């Protein structure tokens, strides 16, 4: 049995004000930046080196309670319509040029085209949680990896650590009109402030409100992520991975599946059904 690597956490208690003071006082920040993000001073230097070497580490792991929300995406059904991206962008009021959900055209080993869609994978050994110096990125008891925008200091460590490129930095105060509103949905949450990282949350606002009403996420439309509900071919399934009777658990149990970069040991909560090799 491979020995798990025990990683020491570095806890830096900084407020947004502290970061501003440090930024003003620091000389030669352009030279220092590479050291702080990839060098020996980085809180995730060891983590990135392990990823490059293909090592699987134990990580901290999330402790889920009654629920562990997860998703299955059937790549054999996905038609690349981008409905999931548009509904997500409208519902969560995301900048259209930096969507939380992306759809990428790929080819299988036989040379046939398929479409890979990628939300945040809500990893249970999440590198983004591991490196955040102020705990602005954290696990909920239901397995979701979420952001506390009031705590975020904009260091972007989590963005660099994420092996799936699932995070976006909010560079400006947004004044744009969302091109997907109202055709693809109405915003259900406030726009994030300038200077913070943002990401897919599996539409946690729907999950939380739905549970409060006695609804079942993955079953009841109102309590289910927008990307799942909008899919015209049913390529996405959502629900409680801990419930063997849930739709998502049954889909995973009855199909061959894989998770992106399983070699990294991130324990993603999104499972993919591979596309067929033939036409």
C-alpha cells in the first residue's frame, strides 16, 4: 500500500487591508511574484510539484454529512449546444467571456468528434482549498467547494492550484449587460465584487432553497442546477452521491465512468460517461 504524503498547512492570517498595505510597501513585486506563486515561498509549491510528478497524495479530504452532491455527464449524449453554459451564465450572472461552465470539442481515439463540458468538479481533496491562505475557499458538509467573497484577498493561489482551470478572477467592477439574460434565465445571485475569484457552485442557491422547501435536488426542477435542467438531451444528471437510489448514483453504477485527472487524487464529484468509439 502506497504511503500517503502528509502535507503541512500554512495558515496566514491576513485581511484585505493587510494585503493592500503589503502591496504598497513591497518593492520589486514583479520579481517576487514568481517566487510567491511557484517557488519555495509558495504555500502550494510542493502541491504543484506533486502534480507535475504524477504523485497521488492523501490530502485533507472533505467530510460529508447526509448529502454529497455530485454530477454525471454523459459525453456520448452531449451535442455541444452550450445550453448548459448559457443557462449557468444567466442564472449566476457570470461574465459571458469567462463562463463557469465550458464546452470543449474533442476527438476520441477513432477520430470522431465529441464534446467535453466542464463545470467546477467540487473535488473532495481540492487543491484550491488546500492552498487558500485565508480559508476563503472551503468545503461545505454537503461536499460543495464554495467561496466566501468577503474573506477572499484576490491572491489567486486557488486559481493556479486548480488542475482543471475551473476558476475565474474578477478583474473589474462589472457594468456589462449579460447577453444571456433573460432568454436563458434570470440572475439568482448578486454579482461578485472586483478582486475576487469566482466559480461554479452547482447552483447552491437552488439546492439550499429547495431543501428548505422539502424539494429534492436532482429530482425537482427548482432545486436542481441550471445546467442540468436546461440540457435538451439529458446529458447531465445531478443528485446525492450518498443515496444509492438517487438518479445520479444509479447512472454512475450502471455505466462505465471516469473522472478527470484521477491520478492527482482530487476525488472529483463529477463523473463522465465516455463517448462510444464508433460513429
